[in-house]
């Protein structure tokens, strides 16, 4: 009974996480953000610095999703923010964040009031935890494919992998970076990849079972159909708990 209650509390905490960019991205916030509060026929200006007096160098569409926060000012960790008095919080300057689009085509400073957690992958008929699992798997593929085209750091790099994996997965990726190669690419199940027709969706049967979320990714690699099955659980080491990948299953092998 106690374990069932603990799991329920963890799920509630996960679903009630803050949805605005109020805290520095220190590993505990959402993995992606979307524009909010901008009229459909308008855009969100991206500037050279944190403030309206800085030059506009680009613009994000009003429905932009998958945005990555590089940093925010004023810099505050969750712990430090919790230590401030109500008066100190009220006197903080407006928060601005350096934001980048998924394809790295747009990058600039925007007001944090126009950002919220990316929930674009959610469907009304989908359990919120399953929707979060689908969104996380979609983000990891989007970042990997975008990084390949732009020669940027991908989601499997040990410096950012904790946003997606449990510590044992991060440790295995770090071993691979130090010269202990993986059997194959964890996302594609092969050493080389030319990916087309990528689809990500909840497992057709038991998308959520005893606290574990299952998500399928299907695609063609060099024209050959493949499938990866992601198993995710809430990671209680985060506050609030965050869904992370515990296992990726391919035909004949699994990561980690």
C-alpha cells in the first residue's frame, strides 16, 4: 500500500511541475519549451540581449515548439529562489532567457513570460504520463537528427544525456565516449543511420503498466524498417520527479 501511495504522489508531483521559465535550467526543468501568450498572427522577437532595448535578430512563430533554453537571467537555482523572501522575489528584474529553435536556425533572448513547458505532443485521450513519455522520446530523436545536420552536441553526449536517461544510461554513454564503443547507436540500432519515416507513438498495448511507460519509435534506416521500444519511469532523484528512459529495446539487443 505504501509503495502505491508513493508512486501516486510522485506522479502528481510530476504533473504539477512549474510550466514557466522561472528557474535556471539546472537539470530539473522541462526538456523543451513552447511559445505562449503570442497572438496567432504575431511572432515572438528574439534579441541580441535580455531586454527590449536590444536589437531584434529573429522571431519565433506564435506556435513554436521544441525550443531549448540555453540560460536565463537573473541566474537563480531552485534552491536559491526558495530562500528569497516574498519582497526579494517581487524586486527581481523581469526574467529573460536565451532560446534556440530545434533546427538551430533561430537563437536569441526572449522574455520568459512568453515561454511554457512544451506539451505539443499530448493528445486529449492520452494519459498525461504517457503523453510526457511520447514527448520525451520525440525530443531525443529531434535533437539527435538536428545535431547530425548541424554538427552540434546531440542528446547522447554525456553532458546532456541526464535530461533523457537514468544515471546507468548516462554512465554507459560516457564509457562509449572514453573508447568503450556501444554495440550500436541506442536510438537507431545500427552503427550508421539514414533515417526516414520516423513515427513515435504509445505502445499499442499497455502503454502504462505498473508505473512504467512504453513508447514505440518506428522508422526506416537506409530503407529498411526498424523499431525501437522505449521503457520509461519516473526518476525520484529529481524534485519534482521527472520521467527518464531506463531502457531502449531493439531486435536482439538493448541499451544500456
